[in-house]
């Protein structure tokens, strides 16, 4: 009885496997018909891909890929003949074919029961992928233009996967040529539109050393690092960008800003000197240099740089208030020192020095106030100057500030 059950069980396995192999053959036949029903072929092959008896058979996966490739080729032929293909259908079939072919290739390399590797489909698979390679680029471009960036990324990645496959090592298809560089770039750009900084950064890092629109890649990468607040890699990328593009103010100025904000004044001054050498008539650079020296209470150097900024931009309210502030703050400090002195003569001497500093600050703040009357910092400084110099203008500005 047990033997009978065993025979029946083996028969069921054999019948099932035979049925699935028939499905594979039927799917292949349907895909080759004059008017193929691709959905029917897919349904037949789907059951074979899931059945334990046929899912590890290279032919099953190969025919699955051939069904997709047949529909892609049919639509692509319309395009070649000047007709309008159904592009979504065409590119979906192309995208579907690659994982089937790659799995088929992998299974085709497995040794048989005698331990020998006798591939049956490898040559055809590699030939098909080689012929279709450029269309993965086209598919990515199609979806990029449609602003479907997820699908664009999928196609660009498949293009690169084929080029990077060890199966094509030494072949022309594996060359890192201009098309490869273009795809790397647009994959990186498309991935920045997905709202996934981790993916975008990975693809941008992959593309950043490629000499195709490299400056744009570095800009995108800096943006993504800033989005995730990765200041370490952001600074590193600014430094790399500056090394590759030494004449670019973008990397240089951003580095200067990072150094200033993190109180690394020595670095800030070093890079500001570089920036000034490249752009000696830029008042913003002298203002930045002045602010660094001002933070260190090196008022002589701060004054020198702020005055240069005013010379280059005499109508700039910020440049005017910067130099005015240097004099004003020194005047306030000197006045504080004077108030601690008990000797009348020495007190008056120090107080007069403070007044001289307020007088130096006055014209700069008055002009800054004229140019930007709503800036409260200028009003506060002017009120302090008018008060300490005992000027009648004090009442007017004090009233305005108390409105």
C-alpha cells in the first residue's frame, strides 16, 4: 500500500512538473505569434515561476524574459518604422525583462548532476541585453521628461547595472563612456526629486568623481547634506568642490561662512585672503574679514577692512553701520573705563577719547540711517551718540524710538 501511495505521489509530481513545462512552452509560443496575447503568456509563465518543480529552471526565467522582450521589441519596431509606440507599455516590458534574464543567466551557470556547467541561454541573454542596453537610457529619459522620477531612476539604475555586470567585463558595453557618465548624472539628479536624501546622496557620491557636469553634482550634494544637517560631510564636500573648482566662489564662500559660524577664525581669515585675491573689489569679503577681526577685538584690522568695504560700497547701509559700530563700541568701552577713574583730569582725558570715537562713528550711522531708516540698530547707536555728545538731535530720535 505504501509503495502504491509513493508511486501515486511521484506521478503527481511528474504530472505537475510536466504541466508547468507545457506552460513555459506555451508562453514562448504565444509570444511568437503574429498577434500575441502577452498577458496570457505572462499568466502561464507566472505559475511556472512559482511552482517548486520549475522555478529553479533557467529556461523558465529565460522564457519569462523573452515574453517581456518580445513585447518591448514589437513596440520598439513601431518606433523604428516611424510609427507611434505605446511608450509606457514598451518601457514597462523592457524594465520587466532584465531581472528575469539576470536570474536565468545565474541559473544557467549552475553545474548539472555530473558537475559540469553547460549554459544553454547565456549567449542569447547577453546578446539581448547588449542590444537593448541603450533603451534603458531612453526609458530613463522618457520618464525623466514625464517627471516620474522614481521610474526614471529605475531605468537609469538598470542601465548602470548592465554596464557594471561582471558578465560584460572587457566588453564595449562595460566601458565608462560618455553615455555612462550622462546616466550617472541624471540618475543622481532624478534621485534628488524623490524626497529621499539618503538615496540622493548615495547616487550623487557615485557621480561626483565623473567629469560630466561635476560642478552641478557637487552643488546638489552640498544641498542634500545641508538638508540632513550633516555638517561634517557638508564641509568635506565644500572642500572637495573647492579643490576641483578652485575659482568657484560658491565653495569658498560657504567654507568661509562655516568657519566664521564655528569660530575657526584662523581658517576663516586664510580662506578670506584667498577669496579677496580672486575678487579684490568685492565689499562683502572685506565686511566678512572685518567681522572676524571684530569678534577677536582686533579693532585696527576690523577698521581697515570695514573702511575698505565702505570705499567699495559707499551706499551700502550694512557696510556703513559696521564701521560705525567699531568706533561706537570702542567709545562705549572707553566711557566705561573713564567712569571708573576718580582722578578728574584723567577722567576728562578718557572721556574726551570716548567722545572722539563717537564723533568718528556719527557720520557713518547717520548715512546708514538715511539709507535705511527702519533699521533699529542704527537708531539705537545714533541715540547713544547724540546723548553722549549732548546733541539736540537726541530728543527727536528718542521720540521716534518710543512711538
